[in-house]
C-alpha cells in the first residue's frame, strides 16, 4: 500500500470516535504520515471540544443551546471526515487552525 492510501486510511479511522483517534495515533506513531497526522490533530480537537464544552452545555436546561452545540460539533466532524475521505487537508471551520497549533509537537 502506498503512503498516501495508508495515510488516508489512518486519517479516516481518526474520526471514528475518540477510540478511533487513539488507534490512528498509535498506527501513525511508527511511520509518520503527514496527512494522517493532520487529520488526527483535527479529530482530537473536535473530540476534546465535544467533551469539554459538552459538560458545560449540559448544565443549561435549553434544547436550543444543546441543539446548536450538537449541530456545531456534527458540522466540524463531517467537514473533517469528508476531507479525510477525499484525501484533502482542509482545516475545520473556526477552530481548525487552533487544533493544528495546539497539537503539533514542538521540535
């Protein structure tokens, strides 16, 4: 399997729950694939955002706030997942650059 297809497979796996992100991170730890690493950072950011803000949003007793939060997370997830399937490095809207900056290893 060539490196692009391998990276695409790992990138796609990274969006399938937080467990998929951990599996993808492990798969990408030996042979570093830049495309896969990009999408792992995006997926990790989406899941951390979901858990961090989901906890806070849970205290609001409003279906409008909760629905807006779920739609926001779903749009981010779908945007990233489709980018991985298409083989493109597209930053997720609004928070994508932040995810890349936060989760890039310092050299």
